[in-house]
C-alpha cells in the first residue's frame, strides 16, 4: 500500500500545483483543457490505437463499462427513491453517480498505477462509453430533472465533434497504416503532455470553500460512486473474467473513478442541483486519493 501511495504521489503533487496556481494567479483550466482536447488526447489515441490489437479485451472492456453504467443508474435511482429525493435532486444523484471521471482523473491513475500503454483502455472507455452515455442517457436525465436542456444539448453537440472522439474514429480506420517517423515523434511528445496537464486541471477545478455544503447527500454520492457501485460491478464480473489480465483491472479501476467533470457541467447548465453536483466533483477527487489506491490493492488480491 505504501508503494502505491508513492506511485500516486505525482498525481497529488500536480493537483496541488493546479490548485495553488489558481489561488495565487488565476484559473487557466479552460485553456489547458482546450490544449488537451485538441492535441494531447488525439495524439495518444492515434499512437496507441495504431499498435493496439482489437481482441477480446476491447469488447470485454466495453461490455463491462456499459454494464457498469446501467447498474449505476439503477442503484442510484433506488438509493434516491429511498432517500425521498425530489425529481431534480434524484436526477442529479443519478448523473453524478453514473458518470465517472474516466478521462482526467482516470487516465492519471492508470498511468501512475500501471503504465502509459494501458492509458488507451481508459481513453476508449471514456470516449466510447462515458461520453456516449452522457450524450444520450445523461441529456435525457437532465431534461427530465431540470426541465430545460437546451444548453446540455448544445454541449453534447460539441462533444460529438470533439477532437479526441474524431481522432479515435480516424485512428481505427487507418490503424493498419504505418505512421511516418517524423509525425510519430511529434505525436509521442504531445502524448507525454497529457497526464501532467489533465492532473493540473483537476486541481484547478477544486473549490474547498463550498465543498461541504449539503454534505449528507454528497456523502451518499461518495459511498455509492466510490464503493458500492464498484463492488457490485466486481461481484457481477468476477465469475466470468480472468482477474490476472491488466485490461480487467484497468476497466474496473475506471468504474471506481469519482464524478465526471463534464457531468457536473451538464448538471449545472441543465438546472439540476448545483451544490450537490459541485460537491460530488470536489469531494470525489479528494476522496479518490484514498479510495483508488485501496480499490487497486483489492483488485490485485484476486
């Protein structure tokens, strides 16, 4: 466990640097996100997909990921009903419990706990499952809970044409073609910028002053998103997969990620419970410093 904590120490450092920069200077996360979206993520998609074998691990990852999304929606709906939540709060709970930060936070943990090569599984999980789910089920949830979904629909349209998703599509189509050495060298250097930048962005997104408002509901989100749902998914998956395979561990690690940043943005823009969404994001990131190493340790026991 101590070794794992040392592995994620750079993540904690970069998060602290991002938060410190925001406090001392200003929040430049929007600009950094644009760089990541236009350069870092497309670069890693093209480089890694070019040498990726599309075998049972990819289809297995997608089955687990979509199954986890469906289970998350059901579990969070039941939990919200038992709590007696109104439609707006229930929709918010389902949104922040069902869509994890499989990109910025997830990719950082995968690189730290495994290697940069396994990051491609996280990227495909994020783009082909999390984002597609947010664009479909997520937008429906927001419209149902908030009553107005024009802004989320506009955001969804932007994501459909996002550079990472387009890069994945192009990379899959041309994956049998050799990448020219000069271009490959540039892409590999851009690929290295991903983890430091996305982790700094996470730090800039933290807001401690409002983190503990409406803590009762936020604690419920943390319990469901970081513990209950991952354990339920593990229980369903375990009898059917070989846990010694790295792709299985990486996929289940992504299931345990805290709330997705874009899901929080969608919730706010769609008129859902703003404080619950923001608190779930901030508290989830902080709690993940403990929950993800523990979850990773648990996965290696099997």
